[in-house]
C-alpha cells in the first residue's frame, strides 16, 4: 500500500477560489457548510492542460442534465475526469457555465461585478492558463430547473447545511473550485457563505 500525503481539509472563504492538482484516485469533497452556497468547478487534464472539462460532452455521455452519484464528468476529448461517488444534495447544474463581469453587465446593468470566471483566471494563471482556457463549469449545488416547455431559470439551491458532494479523480487533473460570488440573483440565496474543501489521498 502506498502512502499518499496529498490530503487537505480547509475552508474556502466566500468569493474566493483555489486550484489543486489531483492524482487519479484522489477524492475532492465540497461541503456546503451553511447551506445554499454554490461552488463552480473546472478541471484540466495533466500534464498538458490542453484537454479540459466539457459539460456538453458530459451531458451527451450521461444522457442527463441533472448529475448525481454514478455520473462521470468528461473532457472535451471524452476522457473521464471525475466520477461523483457521494452526493447528499442531488441537485447541481451543468448548463449555466460561470458568472462573469460581462454577463452581469448585460443581465443586471452593473459594471465590474467579479464572477467565478474572474476567480478562475486569477487562480489558474500560475499554470500558464488564461481566460481563453477557462471551460464551462460544473456548478455544485446550483439549482437551475428545466421546465417541461424548456424554460430555464436560476432558483435558490436545494442544499442544506452539511450537504456534500464527493468527486473522485479518474485521471490526473488540475481542478479549480470557485466559491461563487454571485449576489445579484437567487444562485446563492442572497448571501455569500464559506464552503468546506476536503482532498483525500488515493
Ligand atoms: Zn459564480
């Protein structure tokens, strides 16, 4: 048995972002400490970082837009990146992408409202990645119901305090997690809150 020291447990403060390399077999757990707080997640295949999480591939290969235990998140080149192995909430979003200053200007008329994209750009810069590299995200705890007529909206998360999701790395990846700073719509129920992050050895 190999001892793997790569485990971590920390609080991701509101509106902040973190990136970590994960070896295949390591797990990432995101806990909604207080309830109704979204985490945007993106990932890149190591070591080349050119292939990345791709929600449309993920939707096609799983045949659903609602993701929970047993579903796999895929890359643009259809490589399995992460598998959902635990989920106490059961409602997450794979359609919305990340909030960013540009869309908030269009939809809410505000200037320079920092979003998850700006968080990601800053966080992945040390790996030589830029805004053009940021893929659409998997939005943990984000609640965007699709109606029978195709209607789509953002409503408050279904997550309660202590709910968590665990993603197991299916490849060596760089993962980034943004504690979503969106306070202009119901995405985070009007209040930005901390998240718990646990990374466990393979
Ligand atoms: Zn966001």
